C-alpha cells in the first residue's frame, strides 16, 4: 500500500512537467526574476483553500480556458517547494536556511495549507 501511494505521489509530481494538459498559469515574479508554472485547477481546487477561493471568485468565462494567477510576493524557490508539496506531498527542510524556512511558513499560512 505504501508503494502505491509513493507511485501516486510521483505520478502527480510528473504532472508539473506536463506542458500539454494544464489550464492554469501561475506567474511568480519577485525581484528581477520570474517563472511560469503550468498547473491544473483540479489539483489546486482540492488542496489549499487559497486556490479554491481564487477559482470561486473567478467569473465563469468559458471562452478563456486558462486562468492566470500572478504572485509578486513569493520567490520562485519558495513557490517551487509549495507547489511540489501541493502535488505530491513532498517536503524537506534539509539544507534550508532558517530565514528561508520562516518565509516558507508564511506562504503556508497565506495559502491555508493546514496539513503542512
């Protein structure tokens, strides 16, 4: 049973690299760098309350199949950790700076990730 859940977690993480089947674009901009994450509303709706609220507050324009979310206050590194946790429940603090961990915890609080 443990192997099944590990494989399921890995399969979900593989979705993050799938550039063909996504319907949400999250643009993370902080400082001079930015990165676009192509993600899936079905997963985001079921995990953190923050994203569930984002989709609830969106008008239902069926002509635009993509939703774009812009996050200017989170670093790319912070968001990479959070999105991997959302998709695959993978989270490690090993080797991270204490201030970075604190910043991650603020993002966790903002996104209402209660189980982290």
